[in-house]
């Protein structure tokens, strides 16, 4: 890390003071010739060290995304997929798309994790019909992405690319609220708080029950939250209870939307008589 100019000057002054032959350089003036020379040298050293820091950071970034078969490298490649375009060998010797490629980059979220079995799972998703939402790739789109990743993967890599509809979160609980506030307003804000918490998760993020409760507690007028159960389901499978934390299978999650099981159906609102 680059030293400050003042630090370099202080080190130069200490070195000068340790040399008996330089004892005559003792002027109190900040503009004395030797002090000005020390400042110029210190500034030059600081500039050089700063350039080295930036170069090191740039090299570290390149290495992190170098074709070394890391999970991050696979996730980055998935984001570069172009629909309906042919993968070719570029002049550099690497596979990629030629200058004539016009296919849309439909994959907007991607992550890669290696399972304990040694298989590398790549989760991908595209933008949904509504701004700020995500959706699964169609079957045809997923076939292309899988073929693309198979051609890029390192020999011997056991790779599986998945794209699923959002996981669903089922929340059962009781919310005690200030009876002086309109119930409709508290209900709407509580639902929005849960939706906002889930929407703010990183792709392939984790749902924490405690943070879900915190989001509800932050709603104006909510005095207490008694969580009965929190569960999540993947596809048409039965919901599975979440004791503390849940890792999304699809990479993203939304509140349960089955009629009768939505947040408005499963959250009970009780006026709190405590002052």
C-alpha cells in the first residue's frame, strides 16, 4: 500500500538526522532547498507506489477472472451467452463470438457453486416481464446455454446448468400493531416489507428468518411479530420448513402466490392494546 507523502518525508528526515555529515542541514524554513528537494522526491516516490498499487489491483482482477476454471469464471461466461449466435474460435485461440454476433444476452443473473459431490452447478436467470423481477429461461433458451457452457468447460468438469422458476416463501405468523393506525395500511406495508427483503437478496442469496422478522419489525406501527413457521418450496414440491436459513434453489425467491396461501392469507394482524 502506498505510503503518504508526509510519511515518506518523515522517513527521509529521520535518515538525514542519523547521518553526522548532514548535521548542517538544519534550517527551520519549509522552503529551504534541501526540504524542497525532499518533498519533490517524496512526492515522486508516492506517485510511483500509487501506480504500483493500481497495477497490482488490476492484475489481481484479471487473475480472478482468468480461464482457470474457477466458479466465478464459469458464472462470468454464462453472462456472456448470446442467443442464437454461433460460438467460434477467435484469433486469440479462445472460444467466443465473432464481430457479426447480434444475439441478445438474455442471461442477467448467474452464479456457480461446486457441490460436495464434485459437480459444478451453474444457476442462471433472465429478467422477468415486470421491471426488477427475474424469470427462468425457456426450455429452448436453456438448451442453448447448456450447449454453450459445454463447449467452454474445462475437460473433466462435471457441469450442470439449471434455470428454475422462483422459489416460493410461505410465512405464517401474527403481527401485533398499533390500533390507532389503519389496518389496511399496516397490512400493505408488512407485505411490501417482505417483498422488499426478498427482492434485495443477492442472486443465489440466503433467506434468514431473523432478518425477515427484522424487516417486519421495521414497518411503521408494528409492535411485535410472532412467527409461527417459515417454509419454502421449489417448483411443485411441498414446502419445507426453514429453521434458521434457507439457500434458494432457483437463485431467487418470491412470496407464496398460491390462492389462500399468500401473505395476506397467512399473516394475522392483531391490535396491540399495550401503550
